[in-house]
């Protein structure tokens, strides 16, 4: 196994992780909400969140859009290495959106919020999507060679 | 006030995703690539995020209501359903395929080019479809075994 890892990556990773966790703390203890990106976004995308919670959802998304945008000017403009293949982008987007809503959560809701609560569902979901993601990368990168 | 906290939480979430490098799809795919050049960064991100949240759940357990007066989330459902596992597996496939999940997809929208926009539109479409197309309910209806709706709002 080859490691591709710059030593400072884990420092930035851990620091960024702490910020993600603190965002979850704010949302939970102040607003009484579980920070799940697919839940917040999905409610607006499918219309189920067009109730009294819509402005809370929209405010969250606004912050999530604007702060990284500002950081590209203040700090660095990161290379995201996103594929330019529209077929892959569309297939992946559909899978991510459909799957996260079917499972009622994604990396933030099941991963961060679920595991930290020792929720059986969160842990099971995390194991399932990590395995599927690893199988996906092996299949699409090493076997089919499309990514 | 709830909106202000939501704006701050969203901003902090975005700053965290940006700082940790999680909007870089090659780092996410590198983490999932156990048979290639494995990148362990995501494990540090996840542990950094879980630590403060674990404390927050302990605090929440001792409180009746959130600071702003709303009810706190109910005790979690413990059922490992077909929807949970199948949905997570589909989500994981898409996550591996593009290296993006919902949070980073929105966080990087301003600097991810046309591809980022295409992904977010497809993701929103998938979310909309998921509200109306529920495979296990359809199967249950067809086989007459009775469906169950496990979807919650929010």
C-alpha cells in the first residue's frame, strides 16, 4: 500500500474537523437541530422543508456557500480535482441525492452526528457508505478506469 | 435568532470543509482508495468533528430544551432498515464516483466550475425523486406485504 499524505494534511484535517464539529454543536444546542447537510438541503430540494423551517435551512446554506467563497479570496483557491465528465457528474449526483434521502442522512448526519451519539443507525449507515464508496473507487478506478 | 445561528453554523461548517481539504475530490477518493494511494486525511477530519459533538450530545441529554427554546432531537430510532442500508450504499457509490457529498458540494459551488453546478443540480434532482419514488414501498405494494414510511422531514 502506498501512502499519499503530506504531514500538514492531518493538522488541517483535524482543525477543519473541529470546526465542522463546532458547527454541529451550535446547530444542536442552540437550534435543537441535527446538522445533516442532506437533510437541510433535501428539505428545500424536495419541498418537504418549505414550512416554518425554510429560512433556517436557507440561512445555513447561505453561510455554507459564502464563507468558502470568501476564503478563496482571503486564503487560497483550492484545486478540487473534480471530473469534467458530465455523465459521471450526473450519475454521481443522482446517486448521492437519492441515496442520502433514502437513508435519511449522509456523511454529516449519519457520520458526524450519528457516530458521536453512538447511534446504531448512524454507525450502520457509515459502514455501508464507506464500504460502497471503497467498492465504487476500486470498480470505477482500478477495474473500469473511468475515474 | 435561529436564522442567525443557522447562518453561523453553515459558515463554520463551510470553513471546516474548506480548511480540512474535504472539498478536494481527490482527497475523498484517496481516502476510499484502499488499494491505491490511500489518503488518511478524512479520518482526522471525522475524529476532529466527532469530539465536540460527543460533548454536545452529553450536554443535550441533560437539557429539556435547546438554548433558543426549541425541543431537542428525540431519542434515535434504532432500527437498521433496508432503506438505511440500501440508501447508504447508493450514496456511497455516488460519493466514490465523484468524490463529493452534499456538504462539500455546496461549500465548493463557488469555485468548482461548471462540473460543480451539474453535480448539485443532479443531486437536488435525486433528492426530489427520492421523496416520491420509494423502492421498498413499491415492492411491498406490488407483493401486497404492506409498506412502511420511514422518511422523516428535515
